[in-house]
């Protein structure tokens, strides 16, 4: 099993040198049960974050995990956890987006980019759009928002997923490709924001994790993040 600890570490390092900050801080968001914590565990190849049973919300607080000295990931609570809890979670997410540091008399956002994790089956697109519309889009620049699709294995309810190779067959790949395009379009319609075509992966089965990391690394903004003005 390959380790992701040093995955393209030199590339990240080079970009950070140019941007003159370090490490890269990526916030992982998404509805409850989408698989944020599982995604972190798969990248870290160990259980850093507690995974839920898929029914009850699990992560309640913000936690950061350093993969190495250049890349840090932030696990967050998922929306879709009831109205009252969602308000508390939203506040925590917004607070994290306004966590700052100052340098040379300027103030910058601590978080460099935000990932929105969707599940392959798309059970709760409503909460995903609430998350995008109320929390993410107003508080971080559009080119720092990455939407990704987890649970690729479940996109067709488990059909067309090859359990021996832990990969989708052609039918499922075709389905996932279309789904990625349709999500890109729907995000544009619902939020007005043009996002990059989402990558799809399976945290549970370790499928396309390199693609996920490439997506983050290749789309890194090599500049410190100015705060969004209200
Ligand atoms: N089939 C499948 N199940 C997954 C995948 N990723 C996560 N799961 C399952 O989905 C459930 C929820 O996963 P979590 O990682 O706890 O989800 P979360 O987004 O962190 O949820 P909250 O902490 O409640 O916001 C668990 O039962 C995981 O095992 C995946 O790629 N495929
Ligand atoms: Mg979690």
C-alpha cells in the first residue's frame, strides 16, 4: 500500500515557497455522513478521525490533522444534523473561515481552500446547497472552493462496482462522469458559482485517492488568502 504522507510533497513545497506561507490548510466540509472523516483516515492511512455509523452525525468539533509539515487538513461537523445543531455547526465553519493571521501589517485567512464532500448517492443535496450558499460561497473566494464526490462505489447503489478490484466498471465510470458534470451545472444554477468538474473517489475502498489529492494540489492558489469583504 502506498503512503500518502509524502505524496507530491515537493510539488506542494514549491507552490508554498512561491506563495510564501506554510503549511497548506484545507478545510473539509460536507453533509453529515458524506464521509469527511473517512476521507481523512484514508489519506492518513490510519484512524485519525472518528467515523460515524452512517446514521447519526459523528464529528461535532473542528479538528486539524497534519499530514506532514506542508499539508494540513481540517475535519468539520456535517450539516443535516437538525436545525438547531446546523446553526451551531454553521457558526463553527464560518468562524474557521475567519480564523486569521497577520503578517507585515496585513491580515490573511488561515484556511487556504475549502473542500465540499458530496456522497455518490446524493441523498441530501439540499443541505449541500445550504452549506455552499450560506457558509462557503459568501466567506471564501470561489476559486478556493473544490467540490468532490465520495462514495463512488455507492453511486449506483453498489451496482457496477467491482468488489475484487475495488474499482467501478465502465457503466459506473460513465455514470460518475455524467454525475460530476451535472453537479457542476447544478452548483452553477443554485449558487451562481462556477466550480471545477468534481473528482469522484471512494474513501472506503481507497479508489481515486491520488486523483483527489491531485485535484487539491493542482488547484492550489499560490497566494495568501485575503479575507472576503462583507
Ligand atoms: N460505501 C462507502 N461508505 C463510505 C465511504 N466513505 C464513508 N463511508 C461510510 O459513511 C459513514 C459516514 O462516514 P463519516 O466519515 O463518519 O462521515 P462524516 O462526513 O465525517 O460525517 P459527520 O462527522 O457526521 O459529519 C460511515 O459508515 C463510513 O464507513 C465510501 O467511500 N463508500
Ligand atoms: Mg466526521
